[in-house]
C-alpha cells in the first residue's frame, strides 16, 4: 500500500481507507503482478485444502467477505477517528485512480465526458443530513440524468465485484458440500426519505422509486449463495425520528427481493440485545419460510444473566418451533443456570447436569 496508496478506497478529500482493497483494481495486477481476485481465490483455495475433511459437514457454510466488515458495500461510513457518526449520510468512495479511470470510461461511453471527472460535487460530507446537500435533498440531483448515470455506475461496480468474488468462491468450493453466503449491510437510516442517501453512498442504488436489492439478490441467486442480512431485531418505533429510519420496511423489502430471486435469506442482529421485543421481532421475520438461518451476534457474558438467559432460551425454542413463543415452565423460569435442553433433563431426573449441558451444545 505504501508504494501504491490508490489500491484502497479513497473519498473526495483524499482520505484513504485501508479496510479493503478498492474494487476498481479487481482485475489489475497491482499485488506484485497478481490481481486481487487471484489473491482472494488463492486464500480460499488454501482454506479449502486445509479443512477439506470438514467442508459440507462441520463447516456447512462459507460466508464470503466482499467488503468492509465482510459486507458487500463500500466503506462509506467509517467510524474510526470520528470520521462518520450516525445518522450521517456517508461519502462516495470513488476517488482512487482505478475507480476514477472506470468512471471516466463510463462517462465517455455515455457521451458525457464531463461526468467522468469525479463523484457528485454537491454530495456533502460524512456527518451531514440529506437535506443539507444538493445531491441528496428531496428534489436533489440524485434523480437527474447525471445522478442516475453516476449511481448506476457506482452500484454496478459493486455488483460486478460481488459477482467476481463469488465466481472465484464457486470455483473453489464447488462440490465440497458447503453453501456459499454473502453479507449485505442493513443501512436503515434515511430509508424514509426519497433518496435513501446512506444506502446510495454504500453502493445500494435503492430509492423511493427504485429497488436496489433485487439486483443484488439476482446476482447471489446466480451463484447459489445465501443472502445474509442484518438488523433483524430492530423496530421502527425504537429509532430516532430525525434519522428517518425504517429497519422493518427495509427487512421486508430485502425479504421480498430474496423471494423473487429464489435465493435463501439468512439474518442476524445488528446490536447487542437480550430483550423480548428484539427476539420477538426476529421470530416474526423468521416465521414460515422467512429465514433459512439466524446468527446471534454480540454474545458475551451478559447473555447468561438470569433474565437475559431466560429470554434467550424462550427465543431459541420459538425459532425451533417455527415462531410460537409459549410461556416457559417453572423449571426454566425459576433458575438462572439454564441451558437449552434443561426441560428434558429435569423431567428425567436421571442424567447429570453435565450431560444436559452437553446435549445443549449438540
């Protein structure tokens, strides 16, 4: 990176983000004569060879990282050093020389060479709100011919990147029995506005009049990958009004896009939550054929506190039962040393506690 700082994402002010290699150089030999895609494939191949005996049984799924935090997106809202703060709109990440070259070529092909000099000049800064900018405001330039051109190019580059990485993963892991999955970020702030600014800077061309998740779902379906989405536990009513958040509508939209594309949807929580309201929201989304899987994130010792653990046991049982949340019996509500499967162990009164705990792990 020191010899070629342009291999990482860059914003309008020239700030470099070393979280992930810029997708603008995916197919260029910028890593000692090799392309980033070749390097990613070699890493995956090494993983496959090392763990081949476990793939398809112990290792049932390979979540393929395609961006910062493993998500298919641009690093448009970096929290490090206070660069971005919720609910800021973020910034476009298209100013390294490789992204600029791609934009210039796309603008020339569209017959507007003047559009290739860089991203929108009026898109604001990381911490700003949509209405503070000329690009993202209600009647901003995001909806003009130029805005549509730029957003189509920016989001299209991300889609192509995702397809390239997944194609490499498919070639490496095909036939192992392991399922591929890809993580898509749950950017729910400013979802209630016309422009959906925070989603746009992240690379999701989703607006009041355009579905930005359908193309992503179709790309994943093409590669047989699961769509892994976050913020499954959030409710609209719990979000700050000034941020125009709508995680519930966002999840519904992504759920519909996945269903239409015929791709499986998996989910996870975004925040550290132990309360019944959060768990119920996940159960509601998962009901029926809503989710193929759910990953519980932010697990720490607080989960095992009495009330938190009881709620979690009830949640796990509800997910296993397809969405029903019956009241827990006395043996589950009267103690803090609970584990999944405690009920059966309590009934039998024969197996020692260690066996019950082992059954829970299984």
